[in-house]
C-alpha cells in the first residue's frame, strides 16, 4: 500500500466524519430512541427526515467518486463499510431486518456508531503517525492527469519477468495514446511506484487522458454488456425457452467485441490532435485496436486501470447587477465576467467527464474468471479478427 495515498484516504475519512456525518447518525439514533421510549407518539416524520439527511450526506461523499486505487486502499484498511455506499448498505441492513423492533434498531445503530467512532480514532492516529514520519499526501497538480495501472498479483505470479513484461506492455499502450493526442514528449515517465503492491502511476496530458478515459469507460460498457447477454441466456434456458448454442453465443460476443473495438479505435483517431500526420493515422488506428484489446484483456484478467486528477472547483456564476439604475461600468464588468465564465465552464465539464470515465472500472463486479473472447497475442491479422474472412491457401 502506498503510504501517501493512505494518508489521503484517512484524511478524507476524518473530513467526512467532521462535516456532519457522525452528527447526522447520532440525530437518527436520538429519534429512534425517542420512538422506543414513547411508542404512543408518532416519531416517523422526524425519523424519516433524519434518515434522509444522513443518506444525502452519504451520497455526496467523496468516496462515491473514488478512483479504484483509493478504493482499494479504503478496502484494505477495512473502511469500505464505514463511508459512502458501504455505509448505506450497513444502515439498510440494520433498518430492514424482518420483524425488527425499534429497540433492536436502536441497538444496531448504536453499535454502528461505536464502530465508526473506533474507526475514526484509528484513522486519526494513523494520520498523525504518517505526518510525524514525514509522509506527505499524494496530490496531482491541478490541470494535470495520471493514469494508474493496478496489476493483480496472480496476473504476474510474483515473477519479476512477468511484471516487467506487463509494464512494457503499458509503456507501449500509453505511448500510442500520447501520440494520438499529439503529445510531443512521447517518452513515458513514471510518476510513482506504489510500495508493497504492483501499482504504477504515469503522468498524462489532458488530451491523452481524455482518450484513455473514454477507452476505460468503453471497456466497462463492453464487460457489462457481455455479462448481461450471458445472464439473459441462462434465464431463458431456465425457463425452457430455445436458446442459441453456447458456441454460437460466444461467437456473437466475440464479433460484438471486435466491432466495438474497431469502432472505438476509429473514433479516437478521428479525434486525434491536428498535428498528427494524416499518413500516420491508419497505422495509429491499427495500433490502437491492438492496445484497446490489450487493455480489455488486462481488465478481464483482473487488472484495473484509471485516469485521475485533482477535481476542479466548479466556476461560480457572476452576480447580476441589481436595479434598473446599474452604472455602465457595473454592467460592463458583469458582461466581462460572463464572457470569461463560458470557457471555464467548458473546461470544468471536460475535466469532470474525463474523471468520471477514468474511474469507471470501480463499478466492475468481481472478476472470478475471464469472460471476454479475446485471444492472446498482439498482432492484428485476418485470422485474429472473426469479422474478416480467412484467406484460402493457394
């Protein structure tokens, strides 16, 4: 685990708890306690209001938008069930027990509060200890981006050669995306190697970050789509309806995936930087098809990739002049601020889209085994692409 990222996570937890989260939980407990002690009084409106306030805070939690690398740190320290969606699941479990009495709910919520208090204490001690040892929180400068590659241990079997091969693969992938983005600095720089795990973090410009985040988001879409195809097939099979043979379904999945990969590669090259040589674009499209397959295969085998940055602050709307007698100077200043706001809003929306797509793989279900129909090996050939007819030997 990377200590600088751990410091960020525990600091975020402290901030979350001090911003009214724990107080809202205590407020909910108080209303349930009042309902337990005075059962003849209707406390349901107050309980519902307190519950809604707590859920709003949980939904607005920064942990909802955590990239996979930070989510992994949160999970490693046992905090997934103490903030954000994990907390909501624990809360729902307490409130939805069949036949649960108000006294039982109070007991469950009180235990939950005690667990959170103990967890917060541990986070506070950890933060203080890390800071006293000189550890600084990981921070990406505003306007800059970072691709994080999280390599699961089983994928390389703890072998240095396999790990080096995986890193070389990502070196080629990132270089290709940087070229499409028109990045003049093609050499891939390592921003960080996490200690104690197979994680590497590489800086990217905004254009390359946007291209790669779109790819990450598409990989999630493909993965979920194929899971849904398989789910529907099994449902029909259980209902006794005629379904296609397994091999036919797999062929459909494979052809669907190849078509999607080809389409995405074409779209990315179409959006290439204007300085990219037109004569180079066809070759780049072929390279991207290879690398998109490699990314999808990496994810399918349990790996995770993300694009992250420091979330920008939303630009604030300028205050309109009040009254009919506003001076020309005030009106002119307002118009100037409105004009300056437009590009800031566009930039904010662009970065927000990149971050949303770049963190998409956090929504992947647990991968017990590969499901994507992607052969090993990188070369693009007619034999490797099921949509191209195989040439007959003469």
